């Protein structure tokens, strides 16, 4: 005789197994999707070597677009690192007053300027400001980022959710470590060339 308890148990077992199998496949597909989110690679030439930065258009599309626009215009070439704090970060990107090849170059004003492009609305995310994170500098207004950015020397997770991470150093962090310290340094390092390589 057919036992209804066994049938019920078997049905529940098949349903649970089926749901676990479907959920596992969904999770695998999500992981595949995540690994395909790759941004462009930016190459930044410093005095000691090449630094490669992978962009994060998945979390900061407007910031990545603005950075790429400025790179394509050659705006970052010659820009100094005007604020470099040991154990914290190296800040650069003032294309107005921080470009050492420009007539408007003024080291005492570097860090107060931007570009001729509009400011960008904040794109805060849960991406960690860890070692090598590249994040946008801004004034007190969260929507005041323009061209300046900084690279974290160490974990700066206290900045998470307050500044927009738009990239990650994937190669050459040791050359970032060698940037001359100071606010500003008396003889600051500069971005020799910044370009998109793929």
C-alpha cells in the first residue's frame, strides 16, 4: 500500500533539492557577471615607473567618464602631486593650478582648482578605500568633485561612503609609495603622462 508520508517527504526533498540547484546556478551566473565587469586600464607614468589603474565604471560611471575625458585631452600630463601624506594618500589632478607645464601653474594654489568641465554628482558606494584605491577628491559639498583624485597608501576605510572610488591600482603600487611627501612638497612629483591603454 502507498504511504502518503513517504510521498510527502519525497516531494519536499525534491522541491528543496530543486530550489538549491536553481539558487546555485543563479549565484554562479551572478559571479560570472561580476568577473565580466572590467573597466579600462589607465597607465600613469611616474618618475620611478608605470602605474596601472583599473577603472570602476560599474560603481562610478560619471567619474570614470570625466577622468577619461580629461586623460584624452592630455590634461593630467605634467600635473603635480600637491598633497602627499605619509601613511594616508597622494593627491593630484588639479589641472588648473597644478599643471607644471601650464602658464597658470602655482604650487601654493594647487589643490584649489579643477577643470573646465562641470562638477560631478557623488557616486558613493560600498567599495573599500583600501591600499591602492583611487578616489575622487572634493570640497565639503559631496557633489563638488571635478578633476582631482587621490591614491590610498594604506587602508582608508574611514572614507568609505563619503568619497567616490573610481579605480584601483592593479600594478605599480610601489611607484606610488615613492611619491615625495609634503603639503605641498617643495619639489613635488608629477604625472609625466596619463593614458588609457585598453
